[in-house]
């Protein structure tokens, strides 16, 4: 194993394989929000008015997704495996009754199941103390920051225990960032908390660093958030070592 470690020049690598089985095409009346739960689709086409709750008959395809991932830990000389098997849907464009292209349907299904698979490997921090930001000196940016707060799962309010921040919030906060000319501390910070809440630690650290640059007066505060993440990640690593 040491020979492979030298070849990869890494302490560990992930090796994954995925198998997709495509089902029959179906027509179903669905809401626009159901289709728009995939971030890249939100950002790649004009956004439908969010206040509308329209439903349209749309073509879809159910896709069975099986993913197997092997964690090859060169440092500790061991291999761990993770598996997931789920059925997910791939949609055509909203209101289009034709069957979606299998490549597109498979990509959508694989991404959504892949997120669940990733959270099995890297535990999601469901109960995280958040310090989300609503205010901004630009009223248009502030409006978008506030709009993102409607896309929360279970929980009391934004500064208590939020169980899930949904992708729709990320979409709105990225719009706020663009509106600010990439200068809004609140947008940077809220995006960081979205990634932290959903288990993407490296992304969270990167966005907290951007928040610190946007407001040097609060650089120490955001650096403390980064230290918290690194500390908790070490705790998770120790826990995993004890249980394997």
C-alpha cells in the first residue's frame, strides 16, 4: 500500500463506481419548485417567479442509482467501503411532456443520490449554531438576504437549531452576492453556513474566509468559525477511527 501512496502523493483516496438503471417515462403534474431543487438548473436558466405555485404536467423518468465508494487510507493502512441504493427522478423542463433525455435524467438522479452518499461518508452537522445575517447597507441586497430565510427545514429561527437549509436559500444568497458586486459580508457568510449545514466543510471554510475579507473588522470572528470547523472535523475523525 505504501507504493500506491507514493504514486498518488496523498494520505487517502476515494474510488467510486456508480450503476444506473433507467425506468419507464411517466407524465405527472408537479410543482415548479420540485424541479428547481437542483442548484445548477436554478443558475443556468431564467428563474420562474418564486411567488408562484404553478403546477404543470411534466415528463419524468425514475432512475435507480447504486453507488459504491471505497476509502483507501494509506496512512492507517486500511480500506473502508460505503454503499447506497436509491431511486431518484430525472425531469424534463417544466411543462414539457416529452421523456427527458436519459443522460440528463441520469445526471440529475446521480447528483441527488450522490449527495446522500456523501453525507454517509462525511457526517452532516444537523444541529449547528448559526449566525446568519439579514442586514446590508444596500436595500436590494438586504431584501435578497432576507428572502433566503424562507427556505429552512425544521427549526425555530435562524439563530437556533436549523435542521436543514435548502438549496433554494443558496440560490437567493448567490443572487444577493451578485447584486452586491461580490462585496456583501452577509451573502458570503450565509453561503458559508449553507455549506456547513449541509456537510461541505471545505466549501464552508472557503466562504468564511471570503466573509472575513469582505469585512476586516470581523475577520477574527470568521476565523473563529473556521477554527470551530477544523476542531469538529478532528473530533469526527477520532470518532470514526474508534468505530472502525
